[in-house]
C-alpha cells in the first residue's frame, strides 16, 4: 500500500505542472503576457467564456428569456413512458454539480484569487447557462433508447456529429471513464474525511485515522455506494431524488441563518467581491488575471457547464421537446454557482480569516479554512450544530458525486458495449477506485492534491466538448427556433433540423 501511495504521489507531482500549463497556456510565455488586456486571459478562459458569450448572443439570451419557463418545466408533473422525468434528470445532474467543489473549490478560489474570484464565477456561470443549454439540447437530439431507459451525452452526439463513426464514440467514452477514475479517489476521500470531521465535532477530540471508527465508516460507505450503483440508473435516481433536495435545503438554510446573524458584514462582502474582481490585493497575487482564472476554473469545476460530463443526465430525461431539457440544465448551473457557491463565498469572505489570522489561514488545509470561517460566523452556543450541518452537507455532496460518476461511467460504457459483463466490470472498477481513495485516507495520505488530476481532466474534456458544441450548434439553433415558434409540439428531427436522429426521427410520444 505504501509503495502504491508513493507512486500516486510521484504521479501527482508530475501532473500538477502539466495541468497548470494547459490552464495557463499561452500565459506561460512572456511575449503573450505583454499583450495589453489579451495577455491577462488564458486560452481556456477565452474558449469557455467566449463560447458561452457566443451561445448567449446567438440564442438571444435564452437563459434570461426562458428562466421562468424552465422553472415551470422543472416543477410540473409529467407522466413518463421511458427513461426518467425532467425533474429527476435535474436532481441527477445536480448530484454531480453540487459537489465538494462548492465548498473546497470556492474556498480554494478565494484563497488564491481573492474575493474577486467569486465575481468571475458569477460571470462565467451566467454565460455557462447558455453553454449548458446547448450541450443538453444536443444530448436530447442524439439520445438513444435502450430498453426502458435513454442513454446519450458527449460520446453519443460526438459520434453522430463526426460522421457516425463508432470509434469516435468509443474513444470519448473511454476519455470520460478515465476522467471519472481520476476524480473518484478524491471524492471517496472527501466522504470519509468529512464523516471523521463530523464525529470529531461531537466528541470534541480528534479521531485517529487508524481507529476502528474509520474502518467501520469506510466499509459502510463502500457497501452503500456499491448497492446503489449496481442497481442501475433507476436506483441511482431514487437516491439522488431524495438526497439532492435535502442537502441543498439544509445548506442554503444554514448559511442563510449565518448571514442573518451577521448582517453587519454584508456590505464588506459585496465591497470585497466587486473591488477584488478588478483591483485584487497583493496578498492574493495582486493580479487581475489571478482572480479571473480562479473564478472561471473553479466555476467550471463546480457547475461543469461546457465540460460534457453531465450531458448523460440530460439525455436520460423523457422530454417532450429537446429544448425543454436544455432550459432545465441552465437552471442547474444557476443553482450550483449563483446560489450554492455564493453561499459558501458568504461564509469565507464575511469571516475574512485570511485577513484576521493570515498565518493560521496559510497553515490550514482548504476544508479546515472553511471550518475556521464557520467558527468565526457562528454564535458560540450553536457552533457544534452549525458545523455538524455543514459538514454533513459536504459529506452528502461528495457521496452523490461518487454515485453520479459511477452511473455516468456506466452510460459511457454502454456506448462501447451493452454486454452485461463489460458493464459490470466498469461498475466494479469504479467502486474499487473509490475504495482506493477511502483506504488511502485511512492510511493518512492526503488525496486533496488529486485536484490536479481533476483540473487536467477538466481542461482536456472541455476542449473536446466545446468543439462538438460548435459543430452541432446549428442543430441547437434550429431546435430552439422550433420551440419558440411551436412550443413542445411533436418534434420530428428530419422536419426540424434536416437529419434523422436515433430517437426523434419518428417524433416523441406527444399527441
């Protein structure tokens, strides 16, 4: 075990600079940095935000125009024939979006780029809503029906857009599965470490990671993840339907309570965010680009707009029109970044422990910084309760990410083969990798550095997915025009977008 962890550490040391290079390119070169204004932006920022702006303008600010419509679609009761309901698909995607990145990612972004990073998270997420709409509409357009479920997403629409070549779908499916393998150890680590933090809150003492407590909790987590994952998408969605609303409501209400009890700090919050977005303090690097890069990078890590990793959830929905699920996907980005991430930022910035205790802040790990901020915001007699509730949310965020990644890996695997043995092997591999992260945590190895893997996986899959979105955007525009003109009437792909698609070629089941 020790030699394996040493090998992982060596790989991480190698991966981190590679990840940073691709995220910063071409800012790595002095000649580019000297270009006025443009030199502050990396290619990744230009691609992500630029594509979001392009989709927003081309679709007539659809994230604003149909915001209320999206909410109505989300809450309306709908009888489904196959697949899952739009609301269930929303919860499934939110299980991935609303993850540890909403706490660790936001805390890390502010720690590196300052409070101004939140402003750029808002901006990138606003335009990201249009990007999420685009990729979700494509997922619906090119979904396939397998038995009583729908499968689709990046590997499926990429294959159709690139000449219906099977190998393209296989390659992209493998890329996503590999991406999930990179992410699962860190998420497994987050689940168990957060459970340990919860226990320590109650007993008031630290618990050795070698204690029986960690072994018992780890075993329970692994078994529960396996039971849910091996139940297929139907069982997974039952779990996410229950967990996502609970964890979102608890988190929002708890943080709202902290904000209300610290109203005198609210002006400081907004002043710090808006001033820091353009005039960051030296303590955070003193560069405009630092705040912007951290905001966009961690915004992506959180809401995953443009990444293609949540497109499988959109495809699984039994939608009446492809555009409907696009509107719901846009709401998912709004919930994740403009609400959940902002809640975390309120705690970090209003507490401003990075100013009050800079030495302690620097010495602490990312999650410990979050707990430090909670302590500064909470009335003494409620500190235990508040810390417990927010740590519980963090644990649930991580756990839903684990089962979500396993499910989406399974969907990707079905693009390669529907062979039950192969699909089962992918499930087992996902559980094994998750268990590795958990056992590494027990061994005392800090897998929080696995963020480097996630960063690298994010930027690679982003470039692939964004290219596909631009290739397929003409079909998205045609579907959107049809929706705006006729609503959710019977959608037949040949009549609307000029080509036959696997499911919509005969029209939906709408009468």
